[in-house]
DNA sequence: TGCCGTCATTTTGCATTCATTTTCACCAAA
DNA sequence: TTTGGTGAAAATGAATGCAAAATGACGGCA
C-alpha cells in the first residue's frame, strides 16, 4: 500500500475489479493525507477524478467507513475520520499484542527471501537515518514491520497488522517533529535484527513489543505537547 | 450480534441508517448459516426480503466481502466464503494473541458491571452444560468471551476480537459434534473465572490462551476427522 | 448591527435503467 | 452417449434519475 519512497504514481496496483481499484486509490488518498482529517469528502470531485459514477465511489466509501478511515454522517456526507488523540493508546495497546505474536512466529518461520528483504530494509533505514530523511525513514519503517508481519506466514495476522498500521499512519506527522525518537527507534531496530538473526523468538517478541510501546508513548507525548502549545481544547477562542 | 439463546427475531438492533441495518441483517443471515458455505448469494431474493433495491444491498455485500464473510467473483456474483479448514489455524493463532491481551487488561480493568455480567454468563454456561444444550453453550460462550473483550475498556480490541469470533463461528458445527470438548471447555472456564476474580492477570492471560489453543486444536482435529470420513479431498468421485 | 425565518441550490440516499457478461437449455455432430 | 456450439434468459456492474434532506444566501425585524 505505502511505498518506501515518497513517490506514488497512484498506480492501480494490479486490482482486478473496478471496485478494488477505487478502494485502493481512495485508501491512498486518505493515507497520504490529501484531505485533512475532519474534512468532508467531495463525492462529485472524486467521481470526476476517477472517471466513474457515484455508485462505485459510494461503495468504496462504505468499505472505508467500515475500516474506520472514513466517517459517514447520515444525510450529511462522508468525512475523513477526525484525528482523535485518545484513539492512539488503544491502537498501540492492540498492536502490542500482535507485535508479540509477530516476533514469536517470525523468528520461527522467516525464510531466506524474507530475511534478505528485511536486511535490505534495515540497511535502508540506517541510510535514511544518516540522511535525517524522516519521510523515507517513516515509510521504510512501515514497510519493514509489514514485511516482518508477512514473514510469519499468517496472512490474516499480516492483514490485521496492516490495518492497525494504517490507522496510526495518519498520526505520524505529530511524531515526525521530534526526531530524537528516530535515533532511538533505529537503535531498537538494531536489537530487533540481532534477535531475528539469532531466531531468538522470546527476545524478538519482547523487543518488538518494547519498540511498539516506546513508539506509542512518543506519539502520545507528541500529541500532548501539541495540545499544550495549542490550547484550543476547551471553549476558549479569543483568550 | 449473536444472541445467547437460539431465538433471533432478526431485529434491527438499533441501527441508525439503512446501510447499517442491511449490513447487520446480512451479517446475521451469514452467521446463522442460512446460506451454506460456497452458496451463491441471491441478490434479488434478499432485495425482496429486505424491501430494498439492489444498490444498498450491494453496498452491504462489498462491506461483508472486505470482512471476508463473503467472496465477490467478478461478473459472477457473491458467494458465502467457502469453508476452508486451512484457515482455522491462522485464525486461532491470531486470536491467541488477543486472548493474552484481553486476560491482562480484563484483570486490571473489569468493573463491577462487567464482573456481574460475566458471572451470570458463566453460571448460564454451567446450566447449558448440565442440560447438554450445545447450541446454548456455544452461544453463551461467544457472548462470554465478547463480554470479557469489552471489559478491557479497549473498544478496538473488542471489535477486532469479535471479527475473529465471527470468522470462526461458521465452523462451529464441526466441533459441536464432539461434546466431550464441552466438559473440558467448561473446566477451563472455571479456571478462567478463578483467575479473573483474583485479578491475576498473568494467570488469566495464560488460561485464556490455553483455552483458545485447546479449542482451536479440537476444531482442527474435528475437521481432520470429517475429512477422513469423507475423503472427497482429491479428484475421486466414483471411487 | 445582530438574529432569525424563508426559499433556492446543492447534496445525499436510494431506485431505476441500461449495457455486458454469464448461465443454461437446446440441439447438432462425432 | 458425449461433446461442442448457439441463442434466449438471467444476472451482474455501473450510470442515471428522482425524492428528500441539508446547506447557504437573502431579507425582514428587533
């Protein structure tokens, strides 16, 4: 879904049916943040852009709504699901459980092809870090963890894991601001690779859960700071 | 979604929009197994039954397809996703990770209302067992575990957990045949309740994971037996 | 100036229509 | 009998049409 680098040609991505294609493109648009959170999704504009009528677009919107990326307001159209800082905790809490399972299974089942791809991504992460390229780092990080989830050989796990990653993806802008997290994140990745190479499943599971916990806490902290510097939380407007 | 007892009035269940209503009813129909796995879903019949046109029905079908309960074949209609014994393992594998988290969190966070509801369901489970009422037992079991997931206070967790429960639900007929599992299942539930009452989170997590593992293994064994007694697996037909 | 009610415009939700594709009964030929 | 072709009927996928609701501009009035 998300390319490592920042160049997305908004490609069909080999979708067989029009429905899959529309869902895929709509997902890309939402994940890339083209429409700000809370903004109303313009049916007519997207229809024109995709060259389709409203029927298939609305079908795609219902699917995205079921996933939670879109919120449907009866008779009032679809909006990009608003940013909700309180949603972050539960997502990371759940993701932590999956990370544990991913660590256990990946250590047991990752094959050579998966290991090669993971090593490559890990290497690229290091390079992105040295370039201080946050955008590349974030995307490579997404891809790395997705590869690890796929290396478990449990497609259902990989699929649920990606759904959670996508939920978080929209919040990445907050944590990107604080790039000292990037350095510690990479250090955690080094430890993850050590455990993975050694096929140390308990260790790998723990490392991944810890990595998840720290990432989540950093993100929650970042949002708290944003809220502090931007105290429009209550009913004050003029102040 | 699923009522403890076997009587479903196919109720609207307080859905605000027509879309939610259709999705809910369609889900009930699929979960109740009204249409056999692999059977084609008759659009026209359901439209007449719900008193709606094809547009909202098809929107609901796309949503159910995204969840995996329905499979969409291009130009060839929707079918109830066929039974696939190889899908059971991955589902229980993933569910195990969630059970662990549910145990940890429920022990910490279950409030009085949740505890009361869980005790009641546990009691009803015992009664269903003594009546050898497999149908009631299975439904109460579903509701019990769903309550426990909700008791974690993490709605996302409860939602993902229910999605997994629904995936398994269609396979219950296989394991229902072997009701010695019911007795051991209830014994496991007794231990689960002991750990829950004691708020012993590590113990509860372990008990739940073990319960999940044993249930999954029983189901896989049941399917293996079915396959053995019914060896149409390969390309033999006359034999 | 600020607030509220009215009406035209836009948007939404669903039904209906239409072009394609598939299905299947029927029949001819091997 | 079995295989393969033919065409009518049915089903699918998507566009269009239409009634109901929401939006927003306008003007009256305090």
